[in-house]
C-alpha cells in the first residue's frame, strides 16, 4: 500500500506551503511521523467537499495535518 500511496502522491499531489510547513514542524518537534499521507489528505478534502459536511470530528490531531486538509 505504501508504494501505491507514494505513486498517488507523486502524480496527484501539488505542493501546499501550509501543509509542508506542518510536516516540517512535526519533524522539527520530533513528533511521530504518523500523519496521513498527502494522497489521504486529498481524499479527506474530496470527501468533505462532496458531502458538504458542516461539522467534522477529528480524534488524535497530532500536528494537525489531516485537520487542515
């Protein structure tokens, strides 16, 4: 699955300065590298957009990457 995610990331993921800053901050503060992948973040964004969700509950935000997505 990791190889598939890496492929999707390289094909469909455009650089986002805010999300890149979050990843750098997570690394800088020695937090565990367990954020969702950029491709999963794009999926989350798409699902929220498609469903027109008004509220979302995120449990375990860590560095906030998926919450920003």
